[in-house]
C-alpha cells in the first residue's frame, strides 16, 4: 500500500497526534521484541538489512526496573498499584 493511501485511510492528520508514520513501525518492532519475537524475525518483518539495526530497538525495552514501572503504570487508574487520574493528587 502506498504511503499516501495509508495516511488518507487512517486520517493521519487528525489521528496521528503529531507522530510520524514511521513511529508505528518503531512501536511495532519494540512490541514484538518485548513479547519475545526472535530478533531475526523482527528484522525480516521490518526489512532491515542488518540485525544491528533491529537490535537498536532493544534498548527501548529498558531494564527490569523500567519494565516493572511500566507494568505498574499500565495497570490503569483505579486498580491496585495502578496510575491515578491525577485529580486531587499531587
């Protein structure tokens, strides 16, 4: 699919929130790697010539402490240990 068709179909000017379309590829690669997809497979899916390019995404996954913090945030408002909505909290 051509880039302009994707942008038009997704109504990217209103739904993209200032992000680049390439950011979707970056997010997908990080999500696949974080869920245990083999880096070689991610390399093929992204069309990277070198595994070194794919491996650059690994640093975005962070340390165990980073992942624990993100997991806690992703539990959501109102859940034990989750983020608050910010109303009345400092």
